C-alpha cells in the first residue's frame, strides 16, 4: 500500500473509532425504517377478502361470572329444554349422561323419565342376540345420527359438532355462541352464498351451513317464561356452559371454604409469630449473651 493510501486509511479508521457510536445509531435507525417500510408494504399488498372478515362478540354478563357467582339453575332447566326440543335434532351430547343432570338440571324422577323415553341397544342376551331396552340414568344422551357419515349426508356435507364442551371449545366462549345463535342476517351486497348456506357475521367466513335454529315461540317453556329468541339463546348457552364445566359451582364452594379458613387462621399465625416466637427468640439471644459474658 502506498504512503498516501495508508495515510487515508489511518485517518478513516481514526474517524470511525471516534464516531462509532453515532454510526451505529444511524445504522440502527436506517434498518428500523427499512424494516417498518417492508412490513407496511407487505401488509398493504395483502388483499383483505370479505370471507376473512368476522364480527367479534360483545362481552355479556352471565349469571355464573364473578368470584362467588353460581349457575342459574332455572335457566339450566330451560336451556336443557331448548337443547332437547331444538338442538338435539342435529347436535349430539355424547359425553353427557342422564345421571349427571340430576341435582343440577333435573330431579332424579325427571331424569329417569327422560332416559326411559329412548331405546338403547344392549346385549347380547342368552341367545347371543342384541336387543333394545329403555334407557337408564347411566346411559348417555342419544345422538341424532348413527355415525359421522350419516350426519354429513343429512347436512349437506357439514358435520354438526358435539355440544358437550362447545362452550369452552370456541373463542369467545358463551358470548360467541349467543351471538352466533342470534346473529343471522341477510348477506351484504355482492356476497353470494351456496345453496343451504346462511349468512352469519360471527361465523368465520360468514357462510354457515346451519339454518337459524331459533325463532320466537319455537317452544313453550314449562315454567311459563316467554320463549323469545334472546331468552332461548341465553338459556341454552347457560346450559352448554354448565355442560362444559360441571364442577364450576363445586370448585367455587371449595374456594370459598378455603378462603374462610385462611382468613381465620392467618391472623392467629401472625400473632403467634409476633408475640410468641419473637419472645422466644429474644430469650434465646439473651441467654446466649449471658453465657458468652460468663465464659469470656
């Protein structure tokens, strides 16, 4: 390297070292601007399709919300009636047995009467043949279709989901199900639906294979409550919420009892720590000091 080139390199290296922090900051800023520009361009270049739009459900006050709140059992009874007379035509609850309804939704006699209405294949008998018998409390709630293929064939290729844990299987939980049941409307201009599809802005994609299941006075409540669409949707959502978390009330009762025990025991432990253990530690330290003085 020539003397002139070596001198230039030396001057450049000295300038870089004296201004390296400023150079680094400038590089970081440049990279940040370039990165933000690239991300913005990618986002703007991505087309937003109408099928990708979805309405977000509003947060609603449910009876079981709150630290010490429990399920509304009158609503659970009505919700089971809505499921039995409306939803059970297409949706199963194959992880729910009649005995689990006792004490929460139905009395034992009511659950026995409901289970006796179905026929369950059992066997084999003494001759090796299967037979039909009336249902018992230990039997599961019946499915409307014998298998998934039959369910798809009856619903235009769509498989109706099982509802046992549906309230915890969807984003939005109870709010989503309520808005889905009450949110059917006409599609926006330019939106085309296939045959046997219905528009619901709360369903991803908007095209739902389920027809609006609820309408005013679709059923007659046993307790005389007016069967409006919103009332039936609220009741069946409460029932599905209980089905998803059947130990909800029991868990809160245990939490309340534990909290009461802690509130009663903690002050006594604190007082024992302050007065008894502190006095014992003071006496121990005094004894140690006396022994040190005597034997020093």
